[in-house]
């Protein structure tokens, strides 16, 4: 996601000064394509730009890049604007905002409800949280990345909305997988079944994006099963904190956890169909995005 967002900004005329990745070869390759530097350290990256956009995997990674060691983004970060696009726990966004403000910089969470094609063409759906001044400062950049931008409120609030978006998406994905899996086991024509689903109450955005891939066992990764498990876990933790039981969300996370336990965590989330499509013998098709 970060690589494609960077390419998009570069194509829109923004001066991309540097990229950073813990995978040095990936950073070097991206830097060559963008004709920019591949920073050796997080501190160097922050000092090379006025605005730093981050896309990392989880809470631990976010804490690490902002304060987990001597080398972090806040070294020389005074006056910078950080735009954080990862799907992480709301409380971590609050923690990061506290650290960033203390360093004399600004930060905005800009949670993405989209995938790689939208990152490439600038049609992301962004939900933003943080100080309004940070949002106003970031907006000219966000408008080049997204077709829809919503300012939700203070730090952590957008992350709550994003957690719910992914929780419901994952439930829909699991439900579709089971419906197609049962149809397959019953010997139904799955092209017909998907068409019927699309014309009735079984229709969903997930049917549009994942239905054909499930049928064809094509699970090239746009949003991994590992990330689906993590994001459902964020929503379940929020529910647990207020004493709310979410049985569908729990069941869905358990299915994604099963995928991880079976070594399928790097398949696309549509790969959850592999838990129900038991009758076929053809190999699963999957490739890096």
C-alpha cells in the first residue's frame, strides 16, 4: 500500500524525497523507481521531508517507529507532519499522538478502507482522526490519494470506525465463503449461484470483490488473512472493554486463526473459502500483490 501511495504522490507532482523499509532491497528498488533516496534510518527519513506517511503492520511496529529505540521518526521530527495509515488499535494512535506532540510535531491518523488498486489510482477511502489543524495541513495530500475523505474526530476515533469496517467485512467474507462452499458441496453451478446472490439479499461488496476469486481459488494477496485476523481482534478487544459479546465476530476471527495455524496467513482474505471448499483437488493459486 505504501509503495503504491508513494508512486501516486510522485505522479501527482509531489516531491518524494525518500522511502524507508526494513526490507532494504525493497526500499532500494522503490527508491530507484521514484528517483529518490532510500533512507538508512528512520531519523534520516524524518529529517529529509516535511510530511512523512507511514503504513506499518501492527501496534508493535507503530510503537517501534515512533519511540521503540534510539532510531525513530521523532529524532529531528520537530515541525513535521506525520500521516499514519495503518490499521492498528485506537489506543496506540492516542499514544503516538502524545509522543508526537511532545516532540513538537503534528500527527493525523488516516485509516484506509481500500486496497492496492485504489492506492495506485488515488481513490482510497480515508477516515481521519486527530487535531483539526493536522487534518487541514494534510488535506491537500489526502485529496490526491483518496476519492473520499472523512474527518471523524479526535485521535483514535477513526481507528475505531476502521476496526468496525474490517470486522463487518470479515464477517461478510466468511459468510460468502460458507455460502459458496455449501453450494459447491451440493453440486450447484457457482456462476449461477453468485448471480442469484448478487440479485437478492445475499448481495454484498465482498461478493463483488471476492466471489469469483473464491470460486476459482485465486487468492493473490491484496489483504491478507493474517491482517484480517489482526483487525477482527482489534474490534473484539474494543467490544470486550465495554462488556459487549460479538459471537459472529468471534467465530470469524476463529476461522482466520485457523488459516494462520494451517500456514495460509499470507493468502488473501478470500482464502477463507479454503476452509469450506473441500471437494476440489486443484491447487490454490496465490501470488504476492
